[in-house]
C-alpha cells in the first residue's frame, strides 16, 4: 500500500534566517508540521492512528475525496494584549496528512474517534476483498 503525505504550507518553514536575531520578545511563529501516524492492516480494515495531542475536536477535520483521506488539525495561538511571550515551544498552526487509499477500502463505512490526543480511523475493507474460505468438494 502506498501512503503519500502532503503537508500544507503557510509560507513559513519553521527556521530563522541567520541574520535574524533571536529575541525573547519575538512573537511565536505558526508553522506546519506533519503529525505522526501508524497505518495498520487487519483482516477486516485499515486502521490509522494519528497523534494529535492538545487539539480540540472542533479543530480536527477529516475529509474523504475519492481515494484521498485528508486529515487536518489546527491549533491557534490566541495572544492576549496583557501577555508577552518570552519563549514559545508549544506547537501551534496547521498539521496535516494526506493518504492515498487502496481500492480495497469501503470509504462509506469509515469511522473516526478522537480519544486522549489520538485520532483513530477505521477504514473497513470491502466485502469482496476480505479473505474467505472456499469449500472443497470430493468430486462425487
């Protein structure tokens, strides 16, 4: 099974130019990151488990378009006027992955669950591709 990931870019690659001084008072930067995921195949389904700790359920979007499974999560930084960041290490911004699904998946039966910072997707296999036993006759 081929899996392709395509992070979206918002114009910033998370690095700082050498000429740009580090500053304790620089505002935190938003950036795109690729979330870690496991893709597991069972007899009945493909399972995707993706780490998205600290995201609110309403900030996670799962889309199926044809053979593409797209997962996007965004953590927004909400600066308050009475706060000055001296250091910002917690990630914020958009995290996304796109998977190219094999033809064996029954996309209409896909189920998603978000629990303890992990997104679980179960993509059942179509009935006609599941292994099955074929009875053997004696030929009588």
